[in-house]
């Protein structure tokens, strides 16, 4: 067998061994009485609850609702943070130096402590949950944009200016490509933080979302369903991490590739993502936004009808 294949298999075994051990302990611990099965159900029991959630309680509706909120907040944060980062990092760096300590303080503010302000500005409903996600995402993207602009080779900028490149051309051909790696790092950090913040936010009055399942399961003391929904959150977080690292490897294919469990040194670079792949990914994101919006509307209709819906079946 080829050495590269053996190396790949060895890496997969090493990377998955920890998960296999955790799954084995999770399965046997309740059976052997190491933990109380009433509070910690076995892995098989949790998987059965997960299957029931998908078949009976429209788990896909809650997943799509949560993804819609994360994507919407991320897009809004990017639309604000990236232009603001260019203003601070390129045209008014002295202003950025003056306000940076204040911005750093904002990053430490728990978004839930700002709920009264968000309610005053956006009222109740989906806007407040998107506002929480936007608040969490905006800071790493902003700082990533400024950092990326500062690391661009000044000689490269001078060369573009000497060639009489227009201001728009300078942004699109020099500044944006040169800072994109740092911007993308900010996007990854924003997604990782926003998803888990959203789960807590959905526990406060939402009709759909993974946070709703967790809240209802805890309220009715349905431990298998609680662990099943928490498992979905973990798996979705891993999936998002894999997706973002795939994008990072494809967009920055000349750099050292990244892997889900950290960076691994390899001889070959990443595989470049072509225009067709980018178009497909854009279509997928657009479909997630459309389907997520439809599922949120569906959840609102279910909540208005007491004879339907997951919220009326949360204790089963």
C-alpha cells in the first residue's frame, strides 16, 4: 500500500480515536452504574432520541432556523465590519488608534447584558436574535480586516499607485486580496462564537431553533432528548468548522493546509477552489437562507396553532 495512503489512514485513526473512546465510555458508563442513567443516558439511547427528533419533531426545521440566524447575523456583521475595517486600517489609522481601546472593551461585553438595549432598538422577534449574533461576529471580523491591511507589503501598494491603479482597483486587486486571509480568520472566529451564543439566545422566546429544543427538553426533564439536541449542536459546530477550513484551504491554496484537529505539515498545498465550486457554495448558502426563513415562518404558524407542533410535544 502507498505510503501516503498509510499516512492518511494513520492520521484518521489517531484523530478519531479520542471520539471512539468517548463514545464507548458514554455507552457503557450508564450500563455499569458509573453514572445514573436517569441523568446521563447511554449513547444508544441518545441516538434513538435523535432519530425521533428528526422523524417526529421536525429537527431539520430547528437546524435550518438556527443556521438562518447565524448566516444572517454573519452577513450583516461582514457588511458593517469589513468596510469599517478598511476605513480604520487604510484611510484613518489615527482614529483607529484612538478608539481601539474602546472597541476592545466592547468585545468583552456579554451580548446578553445588552438585551434591554437590543429590545429598545429592535423590539422582540427575530431581529433581536440576529442582533446578538451580529454583535458577536462584528468584532473579530473588524479586527481581522484591520490586521490584514496592516500586514500588506507597503511596496506592493506603492507599486500599484505608481501604475496609476484607480482607488477601486487598488481595493479590489491589492488591499482586499492581501487582507482576505486575516478577514477569513475573523469570519471563522465569528461563526464559532455566534453559533453557541445563538443557542442560549434561542432559549429566550424563540419558536424554533436548537436552543428551543434544549430549553424544552430541560424544562420537561427529558434527558435523552436534551443530550440528543446537545449532540446535534456539537456535530453542527464540527461541520461548520470543516466547511470553513475547506474554504480556507481552497481560497488560500498556496498556504499550509489546515485540518479539523489542527495544522498538519504536508508537502503538497491545498486544492484551489474554482469559480464553479464558489458558485455552488453561494447557491447552497442562498438556499439555506431561503429554507431557514421558510422554516421560521412555519414554526411561527405552528406556535399559533395549539393542535400542532414540537412545542406542544416537548415532554414526550
